[in-house]
């Protein structure tokens, strides 16, 4: 499923935290699941699916694991 990676990377949502004077950047799992799922559904259905679909947390974890091992 080669088309999945552009949807994955371009729809990751990031959260920034400032703790003890240092900035930390984390993926916002909940918002990323909705953003990625909606992007894929919108492409397949050719509709505006913004915010209407989501992938599961386990799918996000698998995609994250796969892409970090391939990179």
C-alpha cells in the first residue's frame, strides 16, 4: 500500500511541550488517527471527509513502527 505513506507523514499532528526549559515534540495520537483516517477516506471516496474517519491506535503504532524501521 504505497499510497499510505504520504497520508501518514503529511497528516501527523504534533504537540509541543515546554518542560524544565526544554522543548519536547510528541505526536498527538488522537488527532493524528483522525487526520490520517479522514485523509485516506477522503481520497478513496473523493469526498471532504475532514474529521469524519479515523484509524485505530494500533494501526498508527504499526505505521509508526514500520516507517521508523525503514527510514
